[in-house]
């Protein structure tokens, strides 16, 4: 477990980030819009929804923003750049880019759980230039080549 510092912005006060179960990998992100406001996302459209907080991830970690399965199943709502990556050195407000792949308008209201975030360790690569790389059974087979 790692410690993540969270700073609530004015429009996010009163919301929370929490895991919905003891073994959940991701915690829910809620929409931080005004109580009187509703954001409509038409079929095939997208919208950037504020989460109302910023955070400081420890060095060596990232946050991944992922769709919520219930919204995807029931309404066709997904995270457009899924998974969205938040780097450890980013300090701006967390926002979620939703897309409506359903057939009906979708309405976002304050406090609605719109996505989930997973905190994960990141391995940095050391790139070594070589003339040849070893062959494998798959070889140069591209998209769909393994069935």
C-alpha cells in the first residue's frame, strides 16, 4: 500500500474517494459539478468531467482511470482514453474523459460515480540498442496472429 496525498478543490468539497469493497483494485471517482448542473452526453459524444481533487502520487507510481463496468453495460458509457494515465509528477485537477457509446443521452450529476482509478507501480525501462533481437514462436505476427 502506498500513501497518496489528496487535495480537494472548492468544487469537490463534500465528495470522497473510497474503495467500494475491501479487495477492490480501484476506487470510484465522482463528478464534481454544481448541484444544479447536469452534463448531458449525447450518443456518440464525449465530455470532460471534473473530479474536484488533485493528488500527489509517490515516485514510481501511476494512476489509471478506467471505466465503471455498470455504466458501460447499462448505458454504453466508457472512458475514451482508457486507461487514462496520470503520472506521478502531475499536480492538476483530475478529470475524466467520458464517451457515450450508447443510443440514448446520458446525464451526469454531482456525486455520480463516473469512473474508477487504480494506483499501480511503474517499472522504468532501460533501452539498449542492438542489431538483432531473438526470434520467438510468434515472431512478427501482428494483430490477431495468435487467434
